[in-house]
C-alpha cells in the first residue's frame, strides 16, 4: 500500500525529464514554461487548477519575501489555505515549486511577444507587448521580484533557459524588428537592446514598486499609476524607434 502511494505521488509531482535531478533548485531549461502537471478536465481538474493557482500565488509572496532558502512549504501551504501534503502532491518539493513560479512568469512574459512578427504592424505589436508586460507587473509583482532576485544572484537556476530559449526567441523577434526597419516602418535599431529597455521599463513597476509609491505618494498598484505608466512607456519606445502610431 505504501509503495503504491509513493509511486502515485512520484508520478504526479515529478519534474519533466529535461531537468537533471539535483538537491538544489533545478535550473529552468528548454521549453519548461508554465504548465499544469496533468491535463485533467471536469470537476476534479477544476479543483486541481484552483488549488495549484492558490499555491502558486502564495509561493510567490513567500519566496519574494524570504527567498528560496528562507521559505518553507508549511508557510506556503498555510498561506494558500491548503494542507501541506496537497502542496507536495501538486508540486513535489520546495525547489520544484520555486521552478514553477519562475516558469509561470516566464510563460506570461514570452507569450506576450507573439505579436512581434514581420507581417504585423509595429506600433500595434510593440505597443501591445509593452501593455501586456506592465499588466503582468501589476498582477504578478511578486513573481517578477523573484525573477529579478534570481538574476541578480547570477541566474544559476535559469541560465540554461536564458542561453537557449530566450536567446533564440530574442533573435527571432529581432528579425521581425529588422524587417520593419528595412520596410521603412521604423528606424534601424538594435533589437536586443530595445528588448532590454522594454524589460527594464515594464518590470520596474513590480520590482521597484516601493520606490514608485514613495515618490508618487500613492499606492503603486493604483489604476491611474499603471494607466499613466503604460501610455508613457509606449509613447517613449515608439517615438524612440521612429514608429508612427
């Protein structure tokens, strides 16, 4: 009975085979972006999805406040309002949960780049990309901070992903930007550095929310703050790149 239970738990919680087992948090590699562990549908699948979402949200808050080493699954489970065994059933170990939080925000950020294609209108594609990125900073600030802390610390848990998938995607989107420039739709610019600027300008509303709130003397997550921020960043980037609206 115990053997069967352990086998079931391993099947549900095991990380994808693209990651090598390690004692420390495993690097995010290849295409390991946001995903559910099982494609359940119906009432059971809905309960699973809700529980996973609650656990991920709680994990974002705890990891952002205490880091990977300081966080405990007991605290995360308590914050999520689920039994600790349920957390381990869905996500396995604390390290795997940490990976899931990072995969979730990476999946959102990278998915927002889908509109950047050679056949797209640059003002609409770049504008919508910026709008999505700032919206994610408002809705998932803790996840953004966790990623920032990870990168500041050297990015050892995501370096494989950065050097493969992200590098490939930036190159792919860079070709679209160069095609726009060649067609006279925008000024010639270095695509990678445009991306770096957009990432910095949008993620700052999550990573440096305390500074923004202090300077503006208001809640940094207020709707008017994000509305003004969005239009300001969109206008500056489009004008800086010579893109007509």
